[in-house]
C-alpha cells in the first residue's frame, strides 16, 4: 500500500516536550554614518517545532522509527497539534466559518459564532483552517468577541498564505498543523 501524505502523528507515541516557535522574515539595515535604521517586513511567516520523545519500550520506539522512515526525509508531511493546548481558553462556541473568499494578510473575517459573546476566543488560542494537505495552524493574537450576528474578526499569526474559501470550517479544539521534517 502506498504512503499518502500527510500522515497522522502516531497517537501511541507520547511527546516528552513540544516547543513551537514563530518565525518571521524581517530585515534591518543601519546606516554606518547616522545609525538610522530601515526595517523591512517581508511576507514570510511560519511555525517551527522541536519535539522531544520520552524513553520508550521497543514496541513504541519501533513505531516512532517507522513514522520517521515514512517521512522520507523532508519529502513527507504529517499532522500534529499542540498537545498541551487542545481546547481554546475562550468560549469557542458556535459553528465558525470563514466569512468571504479572497482573504489575505493577518486578519480573518469569520461568522457562525455564538452571538454577542465576549471572549469567544482569547489571545493565544489556536485555530485550524483546512484539512489534509491544506491544513493550516494559526494563533489568535488578540481577545475576540462576536457581535450580535455571530461575526468576529480575528488577528492571526502567521499570515494567510492562501485564501480560504468562503464558508470554510474553522476548527478551535484539537487543532493541528501541517508539518515536515527540517532535514533528511
């Protein structure tokens, strides 16, 4: 049977630690004469994760080795979430959807939330857009309230790399992102 990507991270393998870091592409140039600086913010934003596995018995270790071999180095992709933060700190209720196609940048306009709710999401909550090979993981940057129609605008990191379709589902619990190994 052929391997299809992304694969799910094996649930039988516990993680000792996961450290998820934000990466930005920002350049700075300083004048050697005046010290004046110019700062350039480029589009590149992404997540990097460092994962530690605990000591394990051979059966579990072989599952971990098989998973890594399935990746074929940096070729394969897998789904993984922040196991320490599986539920939002905010209320996170309703049936949240993307509100409008062609969205880009660091704001996501949404609808379908429970109406007139303070703290529908809290800064630091994760949201997931897409599934399978289109899965994207974003962090909420500010507390979010829904209005009387269930609409909410969410400031997110990283920026949207591609526009989600109108009425695309937004996942707020057990969120995952699409990852690949950093080296072969």
